[in-house]
């Protein structure tokens, strides 16, 4: 058969064979609650047989609940205590009534050397009662000078003939009987006024180091330590210190730790120890702070203009006596060997100021100076870089990179900057025929880190001069070398002016003109193209080239023209870049001339003895050479002709 229990699986197996029966009990997932006495019972019709054996399960002890018992007075009572867990070192029984301890009265404000007694009375509880005294949870040591006395079977006393600090602690009366045990504890605090364990004393320290002002006291209760510092006023007044100051720290043992001691930390310090008993302790200690030379910075620059007086101040706060030595370029400076240098030393309330004066400084006076200050507690130095500043030198290697008819690109090299960063370059330019440099010329400003510029809006075929100046915080340099160039030419922007055409005869016209405005010529005018054609004709202009010769009048004749014909004339100027725009057309008509051909097809018809009809055709239109006003008819008699020819 199988039975499930809360502690795991139990199974019982029974096997029968012949006249014998074998049974086996199996348990799985054992717990301590499975421990106990197991009994096997075998029975048949005749009777039964039993066998019991204990089962121990390793684990913590556990007591199973017991049933309540109701009995008649004077009968015997038996209780079974079923305990699991293994091994079990002890099993004991308890019964009401547990001990009860009356409050132990202790006097307040116990003083050193007083006499005192603690009384422990167990007012309830079954006998026998055992009473034991403990101090801080342990039996009272024998060297405590404490007398323990049992008064009777339910009370005990502890006697202190002279209270001392060693008696401080928790005292417990432990009472026990067969049923239970009880404790009652009281605390004894022996009040002891503070006494010095480490007394403050004067200290000396070098500024920047750390120092600990010792102060430790003992007493009961433990004394409280606090520090105060003299404000330096008269009469002396002390202010309490705390941990709010960055370099102050009050240690757990009461000592005052000062990190990185500063000169204003010197003075009188008051340490006070108190625990509420008597008036407490106080002691004043003086802290002496010795200050070695210390500069707030170790490098600095002094810039002065050329020709002025450089003043180098070396001011240091430190304990006196103190010496100051100057070095120039790592060599000790002796003013007697330098007529332009003077050194003056002056004592101050906190230290020394040494002043070096360097007159009429020049560029080569730029150098490093070191001021070394020393006293018996140390030394420090300040390096000063003397920088003599002046206006920069002119830019060098000014050159034209490229140029066109209206722009030019310049570049240059950075000059000596005068020990002051060049903030800008000033590019100046003017026409070669314009105003001189000292007058108002065009200028362009570029950044100091720029070493090139492109200038625009120039005029073609114009000569220009360029200069560059450098500017720093001191001033502006002289001008660089002058660079001269002529911009490239462009075709003229305007036509010739004042075009006039005069008639000379029936085949000739005279053309006169003036050159374009000089500002619009964009180069040297090499000549002109004179165009002409018969007005209102579809034929193109015919051009004659007129080359300019110095001193020659600007005029030209048009020959072999058609008689009494209107012509359109225009003029263009040209330079090396090409021809510019042409002028407006100007018209003129050649003079009239005799017809170039006679009338044709002349016919005569006699109408009467005295009348003849003469008929003819007009000459060709192209041969009229003017406005045809009429014809002349000339005649003679034939006799007259014969006489004429015969003679």
C-alpha cells in the first residue's frame, strides 16, 4: 500500500511467498519532521507481533505539538515530547511560574569615587532561583573591584566602593528557575571631568604645508572638542572654527588639521574640551606661519614700444629678510655693467618689491628676465619676457601674379612684425598720372593672415602703381616697394565724336571727326575705319582705314564718288584690342556737274518753209549729274555751215 505525506512520498510493499511474508517501507524527500520511531506490526488470526526502530534525520530540532491532558487529582500524568532533528544535545522541561525581577534603582549623576550598590530582588518565581550578574553581556571580570553578595535565595547585590571610569557599562541581573529566565539591565555612567590626554602646544609651519594642532581629552562622558581662533582684535576675541573653511578639518580625535596653510592662518588657537562636568578645559596654542617667496604666476610678458622705458616689477610676499636677484638671458644682471638699466628695491608690509627700469629699449633688447626671491624658508622665481614692440617692417617681395584689363592679383611675404601680431595689410594704389602718394589714394584693407589680394574695378589700358603697408598694435609700417603695371586694353567703349562731312566737289567728300572720350578709349587709338555707302542702298559700307600719325588732323577725303549722290558716312576707332562701336551715320550729297551724256535720238522734221520740229531723248538718268533744268537747241542754216567748212 502507498501513503502520501506532506514531507514526501512513503510506500509500503508487501510480498507473500509460501509461508513467509516480507514488508518494506520506503521514504523519499526526507525532512526533519519525518524523524521518529517507526513500528512494524504483523498479525493473523492467531495473534500479532511488533518491532520498533528509531529514524534520525540530520537537521535543526523541532518539537511536535502535544495534546492537552485532563486528569483527576492525585492521578499520575504522562506527557510525551516528540522531538525531531538530529543530533539533539539536550531536552528539558519547563513549567510556570517564571522569575520576575523588581526594578533596580540607580542614582543619577554618578561622580568619580562615589559608593554605590545595585540590588536585584526576584519578587516572583518558583524556587530554586539562580541569580547571576553580567556586565555588558559577560560575567563580571575579577579586576573590576566590584563585590557581589547573595543576600538570600531571591536577592543579590553588587557593591562599588569607589566608582571609576572602568565601571561604566550595562549591568544585568539574570534570574532563572526551572520554568524560565529573566533579565533586568541598568547602565552605569560615572561622570568624570575632562583631563588632557594630548595638550595643545605652539607650532611652526611653512606656508603651503599642512599642520596638525593636537588636542585630545578624556573623561566621562567623552568630552566634546571645539576650536576657536583669535580674530586679531584688541582685546582678543575668539571665533569658533568649523569645517566650512576649505583647508580646515577637525579630526575625530579632536585635533585640528589645516591643509595648505596660508599666512592668514597664523595666530592664536583655543582648544576647549567639555562634557558637562565641572568647567571643562581650555588651552591656547600659537601657530607661526613662515612664508617662503611665492609668485602667483611664474611667467609673464611685458610689452613696451620701441624707445620707451620698460618697467619690470617683481613683487613678492614672504618673510623678511629676503633677497632679490635679477637675471637676463640666464646671466646674473649687474646694473653697473648696463648703463641703461637701473634696479630699485623697496620693502612693503608683506614683502619686497624690486623694480627694474630699462631705458630707451630697442628691438635687440627683447629678452628674458628672471627675478629670483629667496629667504631662509625657500625661494621662487618669476620669468618675465620683455618684448619691445615697434611698427612692422614693410611687406617684402610684392609681386603681380596675374592681371586683366580691369583687375590685378598681388601677393607678398610677411615682414618682421615688430613683436606684435600684424592685424591688417593696407593695399594702396593709384593711377600713374594721378595724385602723389601722400594725397588721398585708393586703399583696400585685408586681414593680417592674408598675403594676397585681388583688386577689381580698374580701368583698361591704364598705368597703376601699388604699395602695401603692414599694421600692428603699435602702428603702420612704411610702404613697400612700388609695383607698376598697365592693365590690358579693351576695345573702345565709345565711337568717335563730332562727325562732319563736307562737300568738296561733285566726286569728293571731306570727313572730319574727333576721337572718343579719353576715359573710354581703353587703349591707344591706332586708327579709324571710315565707312561710306550710297544712302538708302542695300549695298554694304565701304571702309577706308585711317592710321593715326602724331600731329595729323583727323580728316579724310572720299574720292571718285558718284556725282550729285547722297552718301551715308560713319567712323569707328580701333586699338590693339579691336574696333569699338561706330558713330551715328552722317549724310552728305556730292555737288552737281554737267550732264555726262548728250540727249540722244535727235530728229528734225520741216513743218513749213520757216518752221522745223526737233525731237530728242533725255540722257541716261545716271548721266544727268544733277537736276535737269532744260535743254538748249542750237541751229544754223546749212549755207552757213558750208561757208564755215569751206573757209
